[in-house]
């Protein structure tokens, strides 16, 4: 059992490239911390620094209060699950799982007992004498997990452990990992680029971009109160819609109409860093739209507008409706980066408008190609500074002038 | 191998076209062609071997009678060479020197190859280039200086006197083949071993070496055959049974008088030294093929 602490940790490669920049992050004992971000954001590098597979250029890394910068991986009491599992092909499942204990010169009887125990947890008992080559992807993944839990280390490190599995198995293993982590109560760092995995799995999520930590917090906080445009666009699926806006008096002028700012939002806006005036980028989550016909009391809480639904996807439990809004493109370096990462650039910039997504209830009578009256819930409006990309809203509940300092020491966006 | 692939590839498109008899003719034609080629190759390579075997079974008097198959069969040549102290001693020297040189070469080469495959250090290319240059060096040009040097330092006509040059000339090839093998082993495996608590040396011996075993065996066999077959160093750096290997010993066989060449003895000795190599290759044939093609296809 140990907590992990990054103190101003920087990774600089020989060619001067900084993969991780001044990372400050604390993972409390027993927590499952998710490091998430697009590829190349430095999340894997950060993990590998904890493992001791990468040198730390600057700063200190502490595990259980002790600085481990100079310690070899074997002296850190960690276990790691690799993306491609890295099972030893020449050993049986049993030997794979017992390898670490064997190196630690644990008596054979004890190794056997621990391996059998882990195999039981992971449902691998009938495969113990097989070689990894004869196992399915999911079984290999479980062996990799088994190799980690057999040792009962003080820290688990997982580097995109589910990315090689098919979708169904991924969901299944996700719950299994969560179950094992809770059962063992071992401090865990889990790296992924999949925000759904991050949202469902973690106690807390750290979002990284270009080597810089963007925001740390519980999934609900990242979803409800993103610090900046990048986090806002990255967390949530389908992702947040962005529109240019202008604050005038007590309302925001958006291409879909004027939205009166609810009192709660106004208080947070006034407590936020930018004050309550000027141009903004508004963030609207797809799930905060609704078919206006299904909403009672809509005038007081939001804005109603009409849009032609270009594409309608039925999920059974809900609809995804896509429509265009006549407006200028919002431009922000962070959003461009996000779009490039998801490959959505060409979709966004077509036909001189902004492509929007709305999530509508299954009861809606919406039809593809028809006009629909849509309603947006203004209470969930997000507002960002178009220049810096920072959120203009103070944390909910804080109410007053200072934004709550979330644990782990936040970094401002670059 | 290639014959099978060739015919297999040819028949499929034709069969899909529906013209079965045409395809069959084409198939037969190809099969005949390949069989003919293989037959010629086999005859060309096997006749000299058979010639030596038959020669070794002829009586000394009929050795030069010009017949391919002996008229008088005898094993006397074999018993003759084994009763000669020089041949058995040479056989012992060959086996000993060959094994020791090979073992040392593979041991050194595997650590060098590992470093080349895994580490990024200045002068890596230079080391590879130099080792390649050593392999290109004509051995005969080194024999003169080595002869003098070995006489001076007392290595002439000793086991180390042959082991050292054998090892040196085997190293470049070993480093090349082994580093290709090591490069194919995913780095994650080693990192996994490190995280599992292995020292770099343990990671090397317990994970990398077992996985590179086919490559190591292949290299071992190739290097051993090179040492076993060497004649230039053996004839120049040895003079007595103390270190003379079989190829050198055969060349010093003498007939009953200085005007007779002991063809039968030479042939018998040649058979005796060829057989172990052939057995080795036949046993490890699959390994050697697997070794030479490792990494060609992603598994």
C-alpha cells in the first residue's frame, strides 16, 4: 500500500523534446487514478517513469513517501500490465504468473498456492499448464493481470491494458479490473486514451495534453466542470458542441438564440476568472438538448430553437440527432488538436456552419430531414474564454471568488 | 519446398477458370520440370560424396582402377585410419577445438549482439562495420604473421593457438545472426521481466536467451561447421598430434612409399569427418531453416 506523488516531474528526451512537463499529481493510497489523453500526450511516459522504465529528467517521484527516481524497477515494488501483455512465450501460464515470485526466491509451495489463488480469481485454473500462444486475447489479458496480482505489489501500473481486445470483451474486462482493484485495494495508475474507459473505471481522472496536466478530479467533476476547452471536448461521448457567443447583460447571445443566464450560472460566472462580459465560446453537451415537445416549463429554464435534422441515429434507448447551426466556426488551438486526434476535422468545417449533435429521448417523434423544435437546458451551459480556452465558470458550490483548488495541484493550460 | 509452392501457386488460378484438364497438364508439366531440376541438383551434389564413400571402401590396389562401384569391398581403410594414432588424436583435437571455439564465439557474440540490438551507444555502427571488415579479411594473409607471432609467444601447435583465430573469424557472423534474432524479441518482454524483479542479467538469461534459442542453436552449428572444416589455419599453425585437426591430419597421411598416395585412407577419413556434420545438419534442419527465416513473417 502506497501513495504515489509526482513533484514537478519533467521528462526531456535527448533531442530536447519534453514529453511530460512539470507534472504535479498525487495518487492517494488505494485509489484508481486514470491518466487519459490523446496519443502523444505523455500519459504513457508518465506511467513508465513510475515503473522505472524511463528516467526522470527533473523533479521527484515518490512512492509511499520515498523518492524512487534512482531506483531500478525491481526495487520499486510495482507490477505492470503492458498494452501487448508481454507474456513470456516460452513459459506456461503458471510459470508466467509465478516468475516474479521465483525471482524473489519465494518457496515453490507458496508460489503454487499464490498462483492457484490468482488463477481462481481470474478463472484461469484450467489453463495453467498452457502456453500463451494457445490462449485467446481475453485469456492472455487475464494472465497479464494475474502476473501482476500474484505478487501483491504496492502499486499496479496498467498501460492501455484493454486496447487489444474487442469491444465486448473490453467492457467485460473493464468491470473485472475494477472489481480486482477494489478487492485488492492497491494504488493503481491506469493509462488509456479512451474517455469512456476513464469515466467508468476511475476514482479520479487526470487529463493530459501535450505533456501538461489539464485537470484532475472525479469523473463527475470533469464532466460537469471542465477546466478548459480541451477537457470539455475530450470528456463525454458524443462530445460537447461549441458555439461562439457574446455576453450581453444577463444573457448570452448564441447562434441558436439568446439564452438568459440562470442565477446559479451567473454567480459562478462572476466568481470565475473572466467576469461576465465580452465574447465567449459556449459549450453545449448533446445530452442537454431535448425535443421541445417533450419539455414542460421550457421558457424559464432554457432556449428553444428550430433546426433541420440532417442525420438521425437511433440507439433504441435514445436518438442522436445531427444538425447544422449557421455560425462562424469557433477557433481554438485546443479544439483543433482534439479534432485532429479524433479525425473529425473535415466533418466540422463543412458548409460554413457548425455541426451539432443532440441526444434526444426515445419518445421523440423526430424524423430525419424534417425541422424540429429543440430545447437546450441553460443550467448546463459551459462558457470558455476564446483566447485562453479556460473555463469562465467557477466551481459549483464554491460560489465565491476563489475557484476550489482540486487536489493534485492543477496546471493552467499552456 | 519451392517446388511445392510453385505448383500450388500455378494450379489455383487455372482451376478457377474451369479448364481442369488444361490446369492438370500445366500442373504435370511444372511438376516434371521441377523434379528434373531437383534430380540434376541432387546428382551433382551427391555423386562426389558417393565417389568418396565408394573410394573409401576399395582395396588399396583397386583404388585407381577407374570404376565407380568397387569390385572388391573392404573396410580395411577404416580400420587402418583408426589404428593410426595421428587420426584419432586429430579427431579429438577437431572436436575439442571446434566445440571450445564455437562456445566462446557464441557466448561473446550473444552479449555483443544483445548490446547492438538493444542499446543505443556511440560507435554502434562502427562496431558493426569493423566486425564486417574482419569477416572480409582474407584469412591466408594473416597466417604468415600469426605463424611468427605464435612461435614467439608459444602458442604454435597448441589448442589455444587455433581456438583464438577460429573464434575471431566466427564472431562477425555470429554477431550478425544473433543480433537479428535479439532484435525480433519484443522489448516489452524484457521490461516486463525487469518490473517482475529481474536484474538485467536475469532478464537476459531467463527471458531473452530462451526465446533466442533457435537463433543460438543455428549460430552454434554454423560456427562449428566453419571451425570443423577449416584447413588454412590448421595446416599452418599446427605440426603434431598435439593440436592438428582432421583436415590437416588427412593432408599429412603418407602411403607405403613416398610415391604412393593413400587414396583409400584419405577417403575413409573424409567420410568419417563428413558424417558428423551431415548428421548435425539433418537433425537441426528444421531449426536452421526456422532460424534463417525468423522474423521474416510476423507471428
